[in-house]
C-alpha cells in the first residue's frame, strides 16, 4: 500500500470572532479554517473518494499533496514495478485528488515535487519522471485557469529522503 499524508483544508460554518476586549472583529477576519490530515492510499481512487466523502461536498478549500516514495536503481536495472512504486502515489495520487475536488471553490492545489525533476539524480530516473509529471500537472492546471503549484523541494537533511551520499554529491556541484 502506498500511503502519503494528505492535507485538506476545509472551512467550517462561520462563527463570530471576538477580540480579547469583547469587541467584534471585522467579518473578513472570520477565517474559521480547520486543517484535516488524512492518511490514505492516494493511488487508489476509492480511498481518495472516501476521504472526500467524509468532508462533505464543497467544504474543501485547498489541497497539499505530499507523497514521497523512492525506488532507486540504475536506469537499466529499473523494472516497471520500480516506476509504478514511485509513480502511483505521486502522479496517480495527484490526478485522483484533482478528480475528486470541487475546482471552483479550491483556493490552492499544492504538489510536493523535487528538484530531481529539473536536473535528475543518479539512479532516480523514475523519481525524476514522477516529479516532472507533477510539475507538468501544475502548469496544465494554471493554463486552464485552475489553482496549481508544484514546489520543487531540495534535499532535506535529517528526516528527509536524501542520504548523506546524496547531500555530499549535491554539495560538490554547488546545490
């Protein structure tokens, strides 16, 4: 199963905000927003539909898709399964989220990509391709007038997916 953290932002029914002194705040400050973090298999459309179903139609205002899976290997040694292991949660997941959301009410649609999509990385052809597809999806959404942003994250040391070897190699080339 391919899990990822999926952050959906939903707006709850408005309630008046009150300043500490008891004075009412301007109505435009009433941003009663609640983040909803769900763990599901975004590569499975049924799982994504189930999460959207628990939120209620039109209640989701933004999406952050942060799937990250590695299946490294030299290009000649990568199998179809290696490509699918990375592609399914990242790309299929993003397409499933896009399919399930109510576009006219979405305020943001953010995809976590990687700088690997721009310059590649040793033994990560599948990862670079999947992240490139996310970048393309964000551009395609923008061309249609929809919200879409692909963030090409760099390597994260300590808790990220980059190994010490990767960090050393990137340092040698000035990244």
